[in-house]
C-alpha cells in the first residue's frame, strides 16, 4: 500500500478542534473541488484498510457492511485495498449498480473488478478471530422524522454490533449524529459485551464522538485527515486537553493559595458538603471553611477543615461552593451569596433552588460585576434551569450547555459522559476523561470542590471548570481495576499530574 500520513489515535493529551456535520461537509466539498475526482474516497478506503490491518493483522475473515452512499463507497474502497493486499475480505453492499453517488459506484466497480467477494448477509459464526467493518452510514446521515431504518440495514447493524468480533466503524458508528452524540431512533443496537470497538473518523473529529452516547458507541477513536487541512473552517467545539503543570512560588503561604467556603450539608446530608470541602482541600486550597446547614457538627471531619456558621462567612472575600447536600435549606442562603460572593460554584440543591425562583435567577447574572460563577448541573438540573426535560438536554448537550451559559452569563459544566464546559461567547469544550466508575453518590460534590479550589487559586472560571472536570475524570480513568471508586477516595486524590500519551499509526 502507498505511504500515507499517519493515522492518529485520539488520547486526552492535548486540545483538538471538533467540527460538526455542516463544517465537515464544507471541508469535504472544498477538498473535492481542489482534487481529482474520486481522490478523497480512495484515501478514505486506504485509511480504513490500513487501520483494519493494524488492528487485526491475523484476522481469519474481514466482513465489511457498506451502505448506499459515500460511506459505503469508503467501505468498498477499503475492501478493494484489503483484497489486493491478500486479506480475506467479504463485502455486503446495500447499493444498486448505476444508482447512487458517482464515487461510490466507481469504488464498487473497482472492488468487483479486483475480485472482492460479495455476500448478501454477514458470514456465519463471526468470532474474536474476525473483524467487522461498519461502513453503512457516515456524517452525511440525517434521520428523517417518523421514518425507521430499513429492515435489511437494521439486520446488518445487529450483525455488526452483536457478533463476537472486533468492530471498526468508518467515520462514525452508523446512526450516531455527528453534532450531538445521540443515536438516531432505530439505531441504538447494543454492542456485544466486552466487544473491542474502534472508530476511524475522516477529515475531522466530530463532537458527537465524545459526548452523550458517542463515547460508548465509538470506542477508541482514530483520525485520518486524508491530507486535507481544515484550518480555514472554524471549530464547532474543542476536545479539551490536560491543564498545564502547576508551579507555586517557594514563598507561597496559605493565604496566597485561596480560601474556599463550602455552604451546604442540610440535616441528614452533611456528607455531601464534607466531600466538597475535602476535595477543595486536597486540590490545593489554602484554607477551607465548612459551613454546614445542619447545626449539629458532623463527626469525623478532617482536622484541616474549619467549621463556620453560614451567616458568619464573609462571602465577598473568598470562593463559595454552595448547594452540596443543601436540600431546601440552602435557598435561604442564596440571595446573600449571589449578591456578595467573590467567586461562586453552584451545584445540586442550589441549582434546584435557582430553577424554582425567578428572583434568584436575576441575581445569578454576576459576571458583568466581575464575580465569576460556575454552575455544575447534571442533565436533570440543567433541564430544570432551562424549563425543559432531561431527555431534551441529552439530545443536544452542547446546545443545552451553551443555552445555560448564555442565559445566566456564567460558565457551565454540564456533567455526564463527555462533560461540556460552556461560557457565553466562546466555543464549548468537551471533556475527554472519565468513565462509568463516576456513577456513584458524591462524585459530583467532589467535582464542585475541585472547581472551587481552582477558582480560589486564581484560575478564570472557564479554566477552573475545565481543569477540575479533566482531573476528576482522569482520576477515574486511572483507578485500579477491581477497586470500587468511592467519592471519599476520589476527593483524596486531588489534582494528580497528567501523563502525556500519543499514538500514530
């Protein structure tokens, strides 16, 4: 095979531009106009064949399911290259000779003339010794309202995802929406347990690969830009990279590292506030005050935490983290904190209180007064603030986070798979770290404390949010297998250093 620029495995090691479907089409159209006909598809098919060979060098069988459009053409082109390299490849094509895109027809003809084997369905008994390639639908797919995918396409998708063999998706997992990371109706076929899944995305990285259902559907993401420079097209969003290493002056003292006050912990819920305060402490805050809404002191507190009455907190002089375990009692604290806090992180019950009170919503717009604010909602809390549903938030997480940031003129962390960090007037950032281990009680409180410590240390609101979310997820990614992740153990990890990674193929 001809020498080509490297295919890059996407690690959480640096910032990457993300381009949505429309931006990717513009890049593709500009490149196609500047290159000889069929060039991009030949490059795409070669890239898929190269990665397939690297992932499964000893595959007993390679089955490629090809759709009717250009994504199917990419798969047919891959079949051509694999066959001419002597690999045991079989293709299933949903297209019809003489119908469909010209480039896809040319790739079908090339594959047919080269002697590629075609079959109407998946080979029988696909196993871990084989490889499946999904080239059914790519970035050009747009679901039509009320129209279900064809039964044959569904059957092929079930065979791809249900078999015991590794799966390579070309450009996108079929049915995944490039902009949102949601799977279109009829396409949410689960993959087999423990199935290795890879996605070779072409030309650009798409936001949907890294948030909502995209991370599970895409598996390990690889990028081949097909020797096309997208520099002229602004990024839709950014895949966040690691924060820089922190360097503190030898002459630092606890007052120079920032003070954090955690206000929360209503009766029966003190643990949430303690977790946030512990996380702030281990993330480097100079002093951490714990202002519990339960008048009874919580037992077993870390000795470094300083207990305060909520009313005695001088909010104008420090960073306040409010809402963790606040229940309904936190609402009474919010008017003063919103009006006075120098820097503010709102989580959990503080967000619920704001959602239900127009007066608090008016007070929340604080950035113009030079008082940065970070909101850390999960999808249901975001839905309450936007007067919509959690399902609607999840259907377009980037848009929901941006809407919240714009409405309240603050920085928003929309938590979930591929957390979104949004600030009004700026491109959103998608966080690449974290996993299902974080789905346990109290981890959100830990994140609020981390963000609070970074704010107190002088980071701008968006940077504090991004660095806190990245470190929070990175700790989960590095968790020891077989050891349950608990919020308390997570809080003690603080902001651990990042180890750079890079893989080129």
